[in-house]
């Protein structure tokens, strides 16, 4: 079946939003007990202080021509994001202000969807600390539902960024909403990961009774630093027009150190 897919745009999109690293103090230490953590968990990590339009806005005009994201500190020029409101080929551009505190996504055509979900990832401060992946959403005017539900992470077990033993048998991510039945899962390893196990060395499943995603190594882990990201999408097919629509639900990081 020929499909004209509306595709999630990727600007060298890497969902693994974390760039886990040791602090300067840890790098200077010779202690084998020092353990790296995901840099977005550091108190010095950047945060978003303003969004235009505001997160969760309803009935945004479909001739909206830009999104503006403002940070609390100077950022570098790296910017990775994905959204289901922009279509392929690229019908947008993006830019930073001179101070590198304000990032703008400019739309080159009218928004063609009623529900807009963006995931902002791999935004890094000038000091090298990462923004934790941020889910940004709004509805466009004349959308009669106005009921976007973006799943939220309730808990990680073990906690994200933790040091775990080689015998750890599973990693659990619990979500707020039961979106699992209609979602497609894509797991990616961060390019800076040094994990002893690749993607194919893990399996995953859903615990539907608790809305929990379970990520399991197929064999015992080895000492290493593992950084993954997990993307959840849904695919809807219009069999009348033979079009396939790919919508981004959310994306979450997973980072742990094995010792």
C-alpha cells in the first residue's frame, strides 16, 4: 500500500537527551567509588523559563508562525527536537538569539494538525550540562477535542542515574496514563554511551496493570555506563486516502552506571 507518511521531523534527532558525564571533581578524583551521573540531573543543568505559546495552550491559531523557547542560562548551538505538527520535507527553520538563551522554531506553512506535541532534547548549556527531555504540547484552533494527554513518568526503578550492580535484572519506568496498547516503542542508545550491552542485548515488555515499561538485559551486565532513550509513537492509517500518520507521544531517557 502506498503511503504518504506525515513524518516526525528530525534535526539529526537523537532521543537520548542525556550526555552523562563525571563532574570536574570526579574527573580529578582517583577514587574507584566515584560514579558518573546524567548531567541533566545536576543542579547546574539548564531549564526552560518560558514558552510561547505556553505549554498546554488550547485553540492556538493555525497560522502560528513560530515557537519560542527561553532558557535560564547561555546555551551552546546544539539543538535537537522532534514534533508531529511539522511535515516532511522540512517546512520550518530554527535560530538562536545572540545571547544563546532563546531558541526559535519558525514555521514556513500553516500547522496542519490539531494536536501538536514536541519533544525538546539534546539542548546543552555552554558549561556542558544537558536539559532533561521536555515534552511541549498545545492544541490548534477548531480542535473539538482539546484533550491531548502527554504521558508523564511517575517513577524510575532503579532511580535514573543510579549506580546498579551487574546482577540488576530489570529497569522499570512507570507512566501516568495507559497509552501502551496503541504505542510503538523505539529504543536508541546514545552515541556517547559505553554500555556493555547494545540494544539487541535487552528485551522489553509492558506491565499493563501498572502502566510500567520494563527494560531487561538478556544476560548479566558488565561494568559500564549505559545511556538510552525510549521513544513512544503511534501510527494511524487512513485506509480511504492510504495515508499513514505517525504521532509522537513522548520520549524518556534512561541512564545508569553498572559497577
